[in-house]
C-alpha cells in the first residue's frame, strides 16, 4: 500500500519544499535610486559599526576560509577605498564605451 502512495507523497513533499523556499525569498522591486540608497546605507553601516562588519565578513567570507578567495573577500570590506557619492551613479570602467 505504501508503494502506491510513494509518488504522491514525494510530489507533495517536493511541492511543499518549493513553496517554503519561495516564501523565504520575497520579491523586491526596487528602483535604481532605491538600490543606490540601500547600497550606500549598507556601506555606511559596514564602515561605522564594527560588530555589523565582523558579522558580514563571517557570513560572506567564512565559507571561503582556507581558499585563495578568503583574503580578497575580507579586503572587499575595506572602507578606505569606497566610492564617493559622486561615483555611485557612474558605470564601472569595464562598462563604459569610448
């Protein structure tokens, strides 16, 4: 009797997992201006709040420990060389045309 219901139970479990996963990732429809503002707030927070910065480094770089990418990941949190407010709206050099 369980073999008969196994495909149905599997399908229900798969559907439930898919619904659960989609419920955890909300749809965000930000305008470009809102995105820039959010990025600026994140940068300000990582540069002024040592505990937040340490938490983000652990979360984002922690899985890379022992790899060649770890040092670059930690270096990306360097607040000394962050873009100025005037540069936020400019495209990176690799995306500009001449």
